[in-house]
């Protein structure tokens, strides 16, 4: 067995951009940040019985002295990666990432050995890209783009994203960013965003891109919480949520000029300058 492990972590003050990577083309995705970040690059590579596995934790994390915000964002990262790690140091993100990388590698090695004993080749990949999408002083929005392949016709991708109020770490999403009444009004704007993603102009054509053609009349709200960016609200539909795998994950940003009237008072306050 041949094994290599590389890890580096360094604080990069005033890093102005963070880039998210995805296997599927993601038309209309916006990334913008004004936050200090920590750049991470944790890569694990292994070869077992001529089968390969690779696990990476790369990208940018929030750099903050706010202990409560750090604790809450670390808990969110832990939950998105599996939710099984018992956090002992709420300020230490490295311990979380190391735990999941090692746990996944140990499990994948056993899987590869089982397949190898049956003469079946298999490749295992788990890639996680972390990004600070936006930071206006009052809120910060984070994302994790995860890609996993463990045999089969193709891998699977998931985008996790969340907006946090920097003052106290409160999470903003479907439960408090829009009122129930305004969620209904939001659906027309969501349809507009989905049509832009698919680059179509007619509502009638939208039926051809959806798993359920009836969704063209009243789109369901995305399961993933929306996040606040510098210039608008980003929405993500996961794979197979409304469209087939080949269509990727419909992702788009609605400008504040259109969506701000629908926000709750608490959400609007995050957009106001200090």
C-alpha cells in the first residue's frame, strides 16, 4: 500500500475572493467575499490493491475572533459533514476536518478491500470545497460544495450554504428570511431564476427541463436554505430536486432590487450599513 498525506493551513489576511469548485457546470453562480479568511488545503491520497481513493478539504474558512460565531459556524460545518464528531474545542475547525477525512479514508479502505477480494475495481473520491461567499460586516455567508464518488455510473454533488448574523451567530434561512406569505410570492421570482439558469424565455419550455412538468406552474421552494450575498439572494436546487442529473444543480441569484421587499425585518437589517 502506497500512502501520502499533505496538510497545510495558513491565515491569509484580507483575502478578497474565494472560489468554489463543482463537477457539474453551475450556470449563474455568484461568489463574492469581503472577509478575512483562512485558506485550507488538506489532501489525502491512498492506493489499495491498485485501487485509488482521494479525499480533499480545500478552499477558505471564516477568520474571526468572535468566539460565539466561530463555535456556531464550526457546529454547522460538523453537521454538514456528517454530524457524528464530538467537538471538544469549539474554536478548532482543523480537528473537525481531520476527523471526517480520517473516518472517510478508513471506511473507504475497507470498502476497496472488500471489492478487491471479489475482483471488482472501485475508485473512492470525496472532495469538499469551503467558501466564504459574502461578508458585509453584519452577516457572513458560507458554503460547502461536496462531491462524492464510490463506484457506479456517476458521482453525486451537494451544495450546503448558510447565512449567519455576525453579532450573535444566528442562522438565517427559510425559517426567518421570508414570511410564509412572502414565500408564496417568491415563487414567481424563483421561476424567473430557474428559467435564466436553463437559458429559456418561455414558461412553456420550462416543462421540458423539469422532472415534474407541473412544477413549471408552481415551483417548490428549494430544500437548501437561501443565502445572502453582496448583491442578492442565492438559491440552490440540489441534484434531482427539480431537474435530472444531467441538468446539474439549478443555482441562481435574485438581486436585492427584486427580493428585498419580500425579506423579513430581521433579514433587511442585515443589509443596512452600520
